[in-house]
């Protein structure tokens, strides 16, 4: 089974063949970005696949939809069942990525979406490392993008909305075209915001820092998990505060985190080597602590895991 394809997709309450999962060219979301989505991971262990923090992801999906006046025609419980159903339909027994999307469908032309129906779909595919093979061990390079992260005066950054990610696409393209793996974006005030699809943490002199919600960041489920694990497992209080670009360069360690990227060390930013140029001690500790939670090795966090089969 390919990493980029599976056999079936869930669409509006039906399970259809992958190649039959089609939308009309007049779909409102195709023209105007009027959709919201989530990214979830399933982790395979103990003869099962376990979805990490399913409820938290669905809470955010429904919150994002509410901001854009989309009434999802399924309860959260029904949506949760549908996610498990599509994994089962594809008989996925390995680590996987799950993408639920809710969007404005085929309706009248124009910017008022209220007469367009609300549609939903879910796909699940086998999945390994998002930013490249081996990056969790060796780390990645990042470019501080010239593209500013969307301002809350323009779009709500806390909504995981399709249209928001055009901003991320521009930053990621800039980074890749200049030879970097990922981009880091500044907010409208000039402070560190986040990566194109990940939150960011820095470590200096044993202290851990991360930007606040008002720095135009997405309130990441992985970020929330990391904050909890730092406090309760590593006994480290994280300083949630504005951070300047120069603080990236003088950091001893930097890492980004997200559902797809998990906990990825950053070893170079622009032309500056971070620390010793290898993943640092605290990054390694929180990465291991996080992976112990998602793979069920730390029994205290089994409530974060929803078995599929």
C-alpha cells in the first residue's frame, strides 16, 4: 500500500473507492478556501492502531467550523466513528495519518458561502516521517521566512482553515527553494510565531520557551501535549512568552512539533548553527517522552489513545 494512497475514503457518510472520491469544479472551497481540516496520527502497537488525542482534534475541528459558520452535519461522536471506520475499511495496521476535512460544497458563485452545502470527507494513509527520513534523529534546517504569519486582524490563526495555509505554502516554498527543509514565520509584530505547520520551542541555559497564542499561532494539540509532558514528566516549567528572531540564533536548542512532524530538532536556522549542530539533551528527552506517550509505553497517557480495532 502506497504512503500516498489507500483503497477507500469516507465522504458524507459513505465509504467510496479512492478514485471515486470526487467533487465538482464549482465547489466553493476550491475557489475560496472555505474549508477546515485536521491532521491526526494513528500509532501501531499491541496488534492495534491507536489514534492520538482524537477528542482534542475533533474539538478543534468543530471550533474551526464554527468560526466559519459551518454546521457540521454529524455529531463529534459520529465523526469519531467515521474516522475509525475508514481506517478499518482500508485495513491499515501500521502507523497512519488521518485527514478529516469539512468544506463548503457545490453552490452559488460568490463570496457568501451560506447557500453552499457543508460537506465532509476523511482519508487515512500509511505514514512515516513528515519532513524526511531520519530527521527525528539528525534534525533539520530552517529559514526565517520573509513572509509574515497571518495577522488575527486578517484571518483567525487559531482556526485550522484551508485558506490559511496559502500563507504557509509561500513560506515553505521560499525555504525549499533556498535549500532549507522548513520555514519559521514571524507574526505581524515581528516576534516568532511558528513553522509552516508546526509550533516552535527554544531552549537556552536549561530554560524552555515557546510563543504565546497571541503570536498568531495555531493552538496545536501536539504543543499542548508537549507543555503537559514538560511539566508533569520532565518537571520543567515552560516560559510562554514573546520571542525575538535573534533569540533563535542564540538558543542552545530548538525544536518544532506537530502531529505530522512530531518532535523534530532544528540544528540550523538561516546561516546559524544551533548549539553544537546536533539535537540537544532536552530536545532528546522531550522527544522520547512524547514518543513513549504516543506508543503507549507510558501508561499514564493511555487516555490520549483511542484504539481502532
